[in-house]
């Protein structure tokens, strides 16, 4: 428990320290965000805000994780799998951000190219989990054997979480604030199951996100970009797989699920009927166009995320 606290504090301090020189570097190099034409009008003023802030988030998480895991003597194979998966997801996200910056528009990797990268990276924790757990998934004390469907399920979990987190990163502070309770629940569940490496890494993520909010809260000084959102989402899915809470991820990551479903429903409705369900998707933009301030949306979504995270933890202990 002490090492988990150390992991959180170390990661938070590192993120705060890394943020200052990195944001200054981005400003000097004029590396800023390009806003989509279809985005709400209020977002036009965000054009030029430094992006790729995920670089110092991920750096803080990896460094704090390695240091803490070594101190706790928990640097096992599962820890390396988690860190390697995070690093590769971050590199995929950085490539997407780089192409956007280079092309001077909000178009990076093609959806297909991004998905292929995510699937290939998701195979890393999938193969490892199959070697350790076979094809069994858990829900509290209950177990289910997925058989040949297990690798498909696990790849879906990691890839889906990565994309869902990426969709949620649309307002100042939203992805970071809603991610804190999700990783908190994941860490608690992993710790209760004896998956110490997953619990410690979860703690470093919480610390890094708390530190990042200093720079990302409205009005944001920097955006995490796909470097951060793709990697953090993929990490959440990976921690759920390694920490044996794959099914509960749908609950403690409920905000990300809702954001993704809003996009699916919007696209499906428009294709089938020509009508939109929401004013804009993901759903945080719908509330924005309904007149809610960014700060209010972030606070309300974060509150819901904490409620869902608490429900997931309670459900894990009673099942």
C-alpha cells in the first residue's frame, strides 16, 4: 500500500516537472493543435494550443512505474508487458499527432492504419494473458471460459478502450479528469486480486493525470493529443486484462463507453434515417451545444465516472 502511494506521488511530481519545459518547447516550435471544421464554433479559439502533451504524461508514468516497481520488487513479466504496451500505444498516437502537425490539419493516420496498429499492439497483452490465464476471464469470484473467442475478446477490450478514451478527449480536462476514477477502480480491483504490478501502474497513471490537469484544465495550456489518449485508453484496457477485471471495465470505464455509443448511435441513425439523435457526437459536444460550459460538463462527467467506478469496485467484492 505504501508503494502505491509512492507511485502516485512520484508520478504526479514528475508530470508537473516535465510539463514546464515541454510546454515551453512546444510553444517555441509552434507545435499546436489544428481544429476540425465541424467542431463547435467555441473551439476555434483553441487553435494553436500546444499538443502532444501525452509525451510528458507517458514519460512520468513509465519512469515512476519502473522506479516504484523495482523498489517494491514487483518488476515481473506482467509489469514489462504493461509498460511495453503503453510505450507502443504512445508511439502510435505520437505518429498520428506528428502527421497532423506536419500536414497542418486535423488529419493524421487513416482510421484503418490506426486500427491496424492498435490491434497489433493489443496482441502483446493478449498473448501474455493467454499464457498465464488460458482463456478464462473473471467477474468477481466468478469465472468464464471463452475458449477460442478469448483472443478476439481481449484484443477488442484493449483496442476498444484505446479508441473510447481517444473519443473522450475533446474538452479541456475531460479525458484526464474522467480517467482518474477509472484507473482508481482498476487499481483497487487489481490490488485486491493480488495483481500488484497492475495496481502500482494504475497509481502512477492517477498521479500523472492529477499533475497533467494543472496544465490541461480550462483554459488548457496543452492538449494530451493522441499520444496521450490512445496510449492511456490502451493502458486502461491492458490493466483490465492483466488485473483480471475485463468485464468490469465496461462499468468503471462507463464514461468512455457512453462517449463511444453516442458516436455509434449518431452515425447509425443518420445513415438509416437521415436524422441525428444528438446535436453533435461524441455526447460531450451535444451538451456543449446545449449551452453547458466546458467546466460544467467536465465536472458532471467526472462525478458520473466516480459513481460508476465505485459501483464497479462494490460489484467486484460482492460477486
